[in-house]
């Protein structure tokens, strides 16, 4: 039996609304009437901020689903905080730190997501139908590389900001649109796939993992060395057709990381390195 909670904002909060307690984990054992949220600097009852509707549906699983909706969902912070089960759907946009330290379950955001989406998550799936801010799957300021995302999958159907996967250790980030500067900065593992374009210096200070860019790259650091050109690459078992250049780097970090970019769309980068390129081969890392 699936249990569904619909939480509709009574009005636009106009100040940050912290909802870290409102997860399937909590509502599996606590009545929603006994939960609290932070409205600005005030701790208030959930039912004073949201109109709550609950019902059940026939299902083979005992999944708990939370649906957030109403004007002002973009004020909500810490959506799906440390969530490990069930599903959260946001019919709108969300504020920063959605999916922070997420351990499982599924988070679906039908609008945009602010900065630090999926920061430090360990498992689960996040899907954003709009755009996302910076530091998707990243670590927090001051933390060591490898302190970011450690597992799970993040899919963004729109564009994303800078420092995507900052300090990530494992997991997958897929961006259907474009991203800005420093994609994969300081990453130690995992995969980042960008279908569109990226800005400056993807992979800066990376020591492991893989970044794939299907569009244009503004520029690549000189501390990345060309390894080969390949016809087609694989990502999660599916082949991506085209001609790609594989760079190894960031060598300043004694790296085993790989930056893979589209050949035809980045002639401004590779044309001066033609003499260093290996003959065209199938991807040796597949």
C-alpha cells in the first residue's frame, strides 16, 4: 500500500523555509501533525505552513510519497535531507541544498533547483526538469576533495551552473543542457556527462573520474595531455556516436582522470595539437 502526503503551501513564505524533517523516513514513524519546519528563524508546526492531505493507493510496495506544491516552493531548503527511502515530488522550484546527504529514494523537481543540489549525497536518484545552480553534487566550502557526492545519480534536463561535481568521489551526473566553468573541479571519481557546452577549464584539479562533453568547451588547461582520438564512447553501457578526443589530467594532481570532448566541435582546442594525437582507434577504456 502506497501512502501519499500532499503538502500545499498556504501562502508564499517570503522567507527561507527549512523542511529537512519532512521526508518519507520521518513520516513513516511520526504523524505529520507532530513535525516542524523553520520559517525564517522561527520554528513552527508543519500544519501551520502547509495544507496537508493524505491518502493511500494500492501498490505492491509500502512506499511513502510526499508532494510539495503551492506558491513559494523555491523558498524551501533541505528538501529530501538525508532521505533514504520513498519519493519526494516538488511541483515547482526549490531552494539550495535539495537532496543534501541523500542516502536513497527518489527526488523529482519539476522546476529549477538552486545551488548545492545533491551535495554530499551517497545514493538515490535526483531528477530536475528545469535548470540547476552551481556545485551540483559538490562538497561544501572548506572540505577536502572527495567530500562531495559519493554515489547515486543526478539528472538535470536543463542547464547548470559552475563547479558541477566539485570534489565528488563517485556517482553519476548527467546534464542534458549546458554548464558553466570548472565542471568536475577537484573530482576524485565518478562520471559527469554534459550534452551541451561547458565554460572554462573542465576537470581542473581532478585526480580521478571521467568528464564527457558532447558540445563545445571554451578552453582546456595546459595540464591536460592528449591521449588519443576515438570513434564512439560508452556511458552507462550505451554507446555515444561521434569522434572524441581523450585528455588525461589534471597532471598537476598526479591524476588518473579523463576529460573526453567532441572533436569536431572543439577544433579551436585540438587544431594546434594535431601532431600529438594518436591515430583514430576505438575507445581503449571501454
